[in-house]
C-alpha cells in the first residue's frame, strides 16, 4: 500500500505538472492570439486614421466651398443695391461660416446708424425689392426731419415730419422729381 501511495503521489505530481504545462501552453496560445489581435487592431487603427484624415480633408473642402459660395452670394446680393451692403456670413474661429444678415452703410452696421441713415438704407432696400417684384407702393417715411441724405425712392413717398409748436396736422403736396 505504500507503493500504491507513492504511485498515487507520483501520478498526482505528474498530473500537476501536466496541468501546469497545459496552463503554460494555454497562456502561450492566449498571448499568441492577443499579439495577433493587437496587430489586427493596429491595422484597423491605421485604416481609421486614414479615413479620419480623408473625412477631415473633405470637410475642409466643404468649408472652402461654403466660404466661396458665401462670398459669391454676398457679391450677388450687394450688386443689386446702390448704397446698402449686406453682411450675410460671419467667419468663425475654426474657419467655418455662420449665417447672419446685417445691413451696413459705408461699413456702419444698421444698429449703429443714425435714424436718418436707417431711413436712407430702408429706402434703398425698398427700391431693390420693388424692382425685383415689379411693384410700386407708396413709401411712408416717418421721422423725415432726421434725414439729411437725399430721398431717392423710386415710388411715391409720404414724408412725416415732427415739428415743435405745430398742433394741427397739415398735408402739403411737394412737387419734386426723383434723381434716380
């Protein structure tokens, strides 16, 4: 029975060695598979990096197209007006464009203009829209007293003036030909 015990112990020891070898082989096989997976993922990473670069190149081309399109649109729109210029796009820090619509007169934005300048700009806009749509409507100009620039309306104008010490509304016909 001692011999049986020794054989059983030897068998157990060999079984432990076999288990250790199986574990080592499994570990080596796992490492081999892991290395293959790492190479596969590195290849995919390179592919994705190339795709990202291609997409970024396409996005840059799109932004350049949008910028060119924006300039052409602004030029076309501004070519229709005699005095007003429109800023239709803001350039962002990243090079992109943001839509906007700001009327300017000699570089002064609408909100920074005097009342007279705003009226003058409004008349220019109405003239262009009237010509575009083929209509002519009477143009009411409130605060006409604030105008120092000439009125160059292509349609009938009705000018409203505020005057101190005038208590009754008066209507006067002003005969004038437009210098348009």
